[in-house]
C-alpha cells in the first residue's frame, strides 16, 4: 500500500527548465505543483469528506439522544437497531478508510515527493547559475535556502489540505447542522466567526513578512557560520577566534530578535482566541439551553450543539495555528525564492549548438570586460593563438590575465568583443560543449569531498581504471596516493580528501588536479600557476609530464615564475588590461621592455610585486 501512494508522483519527472522563473510566490509554487494537480484534487475531496463525516457524527449524536430519551430500551432497539449497526459499521470501516486514504495521500504521496521535487529543481536551477552569481553570495546562505525552502513548501501544502480544507468544510457543515437543528443557533456562531475571521486576517497579514524576516536572519547566520568553518585555517592562523564569535553573534542576535517579533504574534493570537472561544461556548450552548427551556429545542439539539461547540473550541486553535503556519511557511518560501527564483543570466542561446571539435585555434577580437565597473578587467584586447600553439601569459597582479581565462571558459560574457574557437563564437555554442574542450589547472585547485578516485575520474567519468591510474602516475601522484588513509579507514584511491581537499597538502592537491586534467585530455589547456604549489623537486619531476600534456594542444599558461614559461612558443605580456608585448622569450629579452625588466627583477623565479607597471585593478 505504501509503495502505491509513494509512487503516484515522480519528483524527478522531466520538466521544461525556466531561465526566468516567476518572482511572485503563487505563480512560483504553481509551477512546482503542476505534477501534483490530480493528487491535490483527490486530497481536497478527501478532506471535505472527512470533515463531513465528523459533522454528520455530531448530528447523529443529537438524533440518537432524542430517540433514546423518548423510548424504552427494547422499543428503541426494535426501531433503530439496524440503523445503529449501520452507523457502527460506518464508524469502524468507512470513516477509517476515508481517513487512511487522505492521510496516505498527504504523508506518502505529497509530503516526501513535493519537498523532494522542490529541492531537486531548485538545486538544478542554482547549479546553472554563473560563476559570478556564486561569487556574490555566501555558499552557506545559498545551501540553507535550498535546504529550508522545500520542507516549508511541503508543510504549506500539508496544512492547506490537512487543516485549511478540512476546517472550511467543517465550519460550513457546522453552520448547516446548527441551522437544521434550529436556525437561531447560527446567530451566536456567526457572532464568534466574524471576529475570528478578522483575527485570522490580522495574523496572516503580519505572519508572512515576520516569517520571511526570521528566515532571512537564519540564512544569514548559516552563511556567516559556514564562512568561518570553510576558512578555519585562516581563523586559527590569525588567532581570530573571538572576532569570528562576535561576527556570528551579531547575526545570531538579529535572528533572535526577528524570531521574538514572530512569536509575539502567536502570543497575541492565543490570548485573543481563548477569549473568543469562551464567548463561543457560552453563546451557542447557553442559547441552546435557553431554547430547550422554552420547549423550542430538544435535548438532542442541546447535545449536538454542545458537542459541536466544544469541537469547534478545540479546533479553532488548531485552525489558527494551521493557517498561521501555512503563511509562516509561505514566508520561508518567499525568502528562499531570493535564491532559487533568481533568473539565469548566463544562458545558452535558443539556437546554440555543440562546439564542433577542431584543431584548437583561439581568436580574440576587441575584447573588453570590466565586471560592470569602470576600471579593471580587460580593455580592447585582440589576440590570435594558432592551433597547437603554446602561449605564456605574463603580467603583474590585476593585469587582466585571469579575466581573460574566465572569458575563454565563458564564466562571464564579455561586455564588448568576442572570442572564437576554431571560427565559432563561444557565445553561440553550448557552455557544456565548450568546457568539455578545455582542460584547466588552477593555482588553488579545490577538490571535492569525495574519494581520490572520484576526484581524478571527474576529468573523465567513463575512463577505465587503467587510464585513471596512468593519469595519476603521470602527475607524480600515485606514490603518495597509495599511502593515504582517512579517518574511517579507507585507504589509497578510496580515501576521502576532505572538504576542498583540506586533508592533503597543497602539492598533493595540485598533483591530483593535474591527474584529473591529464585524464580529461582536452584539446585546449589552460594553466593558471599550475605548478606553484609544488616544491622544486616535484616540479622538476612533473615538468616533463606537463610538456607531454601540452603536445598537440593549444596552451595558455599563466605564470609568475617565468622560468616555467620561457620555452613557450610565444609570451604575451599584459598590463592594465591590455596586451603590451608579444613575442618569444628571446625576442622579448632583446626588446628590453617590460618582460625584460620582469626577468631581471625576479627573486627566486617570481615576478616582483614592486614592478612599476603593476597596478591594483581587479582581475
């Protein structure tokens, strides 16, 4: 039975991805709810039937009191025995079946699958965001919104059917029941219902914004705490434990204050509700007794009115909490939408096609990019790198080297100009096909918190075990990998490397990153200080591997240690976002320009930071 209900909706069903999801709450939720439309309709019908059964039982209680009080036992049984048996069967069989059916839809079909669907689609949407989008937010805050929005959305749906639909049907049924017993009994109920509705409106108006503010404050706490944990080495190294505590406390205190504001609403709601329920009980029951004293109502009417009123008294608090929690959860969803409903700004064109593999020529035409600012980045850069050519990229920090590499990878779209790979504008091909043709090793190559094997195979998931091992050997990584062991006893290639590879040394991380790129074997190779984390002995050992990797590939290598790129076919010197020199190592030395001065001023093979042409522009 469970499996039947659990499989009614597939949370991973295919759907059209939307680059610009709705920014308003209800259209946003409507898209996610589309696969559940049929289940929602049946669940709503079940809620109405369950409420009708409850009201009918109270009605029958009044009827039973009347015929039992008017007859002798034998006479009552003779006249109503079959009826009582049928009611008993209804209570024992039909009512539980309706309840089980509705609860199974809620607990098995809706709650697990709706939250899963929201989280799955939200995660897919966020992963499609650009690198720049991630650079502008806390990873912890993004993750927190991905984690807390789905259960809030699921809880809102649950409350809508478990409480709101049920309670509306119950109140309508109660009014009909009282009206059928004696129309005058509707009056005290309406005198209670009108201020009750106003109280609900008052709470709803305030609970959504208060909940959204509290949720935002919680996300800020998560963002700051995760930021400290992610950078724990810096925290310890600079002895800033107390500073980080204060940094987190500021956000925690803000979270406490916003939560206090939210809970004040619940306190006001409870106090008002207790007072109003007292009026309800005295009004309806007292009026029913007054009608009985005047011989215009039967004992059964008094009994039914009393039972119904006491049930409404118990339910009113539950309804209020359900409604307020419904809008509270909508507030959490609204806060989460600030992340998961943001439009994708870096998208493939509708007519984008996969990049056609070619020899690997890179043509850059009048490229400018300043990250939306007036300074920094690149200014009118034009460059042609022939297929199979190896180019060293040199320049002081902020010269624009990394910006150029990011634009080639299409982590950003250029503000002006274009980049062609084998004659194809990279903005007109799919991003995935572009990046599959490029292998890159960065200065700080962070690894996934997975096994060494999984990290290397990330370069080519379908590669064989032998190919993976060969890549590790070429990167001078195999020998240290076989000696690894993590805290759970996993050894060698099965050992976990820790978050961002923190359990390994910088050189070990870099060699695994190199193995990953070797395994990828892409025709274009980007090296951003690829050997900077290696000691001289390991670098010397791996140098031949690097040159072997470059064979037959188009290479752009960024290096401050000029000796590592001196043998490149060309060296391009950048300064203040422009290309200022271009030629071979020997030609540039003979020219006596910036490159020659950098070469002379190197200390230990690194570019000096006091070079006059250095600038502080952001890359």
